C-alpha cells in the first residue's frame, strides 16, 4: 500500500515535494517508486484544501499496489503586514491620498488591497496631528494581516501674506 502524507503551504508559494509512505511488506533490494504524487493546486490556488492523488507514482512489475490512500495539501493564508505612511497637508486643503506599504511575505499573484486608509481630519481640521487608521483597507481571505501600523496626518499652518493698504493724509490730520 502507498499512503500520501498531508502537507501544508502558504498561499502563493510553490507546492512542496509531496511525500508518501510505503506499507504492506515494503520495498526490498533498494527498489524505489517512480513518478510523483499530484495535486490540482497551483501557486495561484486560493486558501483551502486540495486532494493529493497518486499521480504518476508507480511501483515496478515486481510489486502489486493493493491500496493507495490519498491525503490533503492545505493552503493557508499568506501573512502580511500593512504600514501607513505619515503625510502632511496644509490647513484648509483636502486630505491627500493616504498611502501604505505591505510587508511580511508581501502580495503575490497580482493581488491588491481594496478600500482605503482613513483619518478623522477634514478641511476644517485645525493645525495638529491626526491618526491615520486602517479604515476600510482590506486584503482577500488569501491573506492574514498580522499587524497594522498606523501613522499621522499632520495639518500645517496655511501660509498667508498680509499687505497693508497705502493710505495718505494731510499733515497734521489724525491717522
């Protein structure tokens, strides 16, 4: 008998070498099985469980495989981190697009985050620092966000120019 071994991998990684155990009376004389087990999982396969099948794994004519027991390749979520970037804007201006960086094992397969970061600052928010939070920024279920690091939106003073109007008066008249 041949029994496939259950194994795990992270979403986006290559499949590991699929392994097996030989039961029954076992192999003798240094004989080995040829071929390989198979699974339908690819690097783009989503989080979930995928069957491991016999594939091309075979014994020579000196052996009779009486039973094959399949197993499962479990694909787990890819761990990532998200870090917001500190940014500045001038009092009265609209908030800029809030940016972030993805760390950990990173995004794969052309995947992107959806949603946006958030801040409580509005165009009327006074000079000061406002927390940038995760807001609606999200990853698909193929990812596990293990850490979010917020940042700060700094509202700075609006530069203005004050120019005095030129006036005139006669000598001896009050200003």
